[in-house]
C-alpha cells in the first residue's frame, strides 16, 4: 500500500466525531420536541377529562380530510394543539364552512377555549407526521 492509499487515523477520528456531533444535535432536537409535547399534555390534562392524540401522515396529500367528528363521538372539545409540523398544512375546526388555519413548516398552534366540533386537515404531499392533540370533556 502506498502512502497516498494509507488511511489517516486522525482524519478518520475527526470525521467520526463530526458524525457523532450531528447525531447528538439531532437527538437533542428530538428530546426537546418530546419535552414540549409532554408539557402540553400535562398542562391540558389537569383541566380536561379527555385527551385524544392524532397522527397525520403528511407524505400523503389530503384535501379537507376529516380526522375526527367530536360531536358524533359525544365530546365537547375545547382545546386543540398541533405540535411543530414537519411540512406545511392547514386545519379546520368546525367543518368545511370554517376558516382554514395555515401552519408553515416547524410551526405549531394551541387553540383554547373554543367550541371545536370537527378536525379536518389539508396538505400537499410533503414529509413527516403531524401530531395533533385534542382536549375536552364527555358531553353530559
């Protein structure tokens, strides 16, 4: 093996350390996202009986896809939280006649103290999973 073909152990270690650093940064971002989601759940469960979690595949395009009809389920939903989304999407909270709420990549939203009757999602095919939490009470 010539000198040019020999592997430089210092360069290999530097490259390995860079890969580990990238992985650690990615892991830290994932941990921060999980912490944020757990805090949202904890805060809302203190004042609500019902917690529903929905996951929407954003790699598939949707046009006003109904995720839930809370009235038919016998629920009074008062809070919806959308965690930071990996791709742009829109939601509606009361059916097709209600206003679209647009979310850009990495944007989240927390809507409280409103009568939320349905959850509809619209998005172009993108990537990732949107995590949506709904909180409320059973109708009495």
